[in-house]
């Protein structure tokens, strides 16, 4: 998902895309303004293992953890 020129934010998006795509999900970069990263999460479906599909809360938690490592200047994530 190459959508952002900031290497830290791009690393987060790329890593998170791999995680959510493994269960049929996807991410859509919306914006990065005022220290807030806005991303839309399209939750996947896994009929054999529905509990394997990360919910919004887990994806948001993973984004926040990644921000601390790859882009500590990003203050917040708005996951739609």
C-alpha cells in the first residue's frame, strides 16, 4: 500500500496491510493531518475461523503500537 511519502507512516501501513490481508481484510489510507493518521479498515471474513479476523479495536491497538516504533511523531490514529 504505497500511499504516503513519510517512510515511518508507510512502514506502518505496509506492515498492517500484511496482517489484515491474511484474513481477507484491507486498509485504505485516508489522510495524515495534524499528527493524526486516518485509515479505513475493511474487515475481512474467514468462515472457518471468524475469531481469527482482527476487529477494529485490535487493529487500532496494533496501529498505536506500531506508531511508537516507526512514527512516534504521529500522535493519534483515527480508524474508520
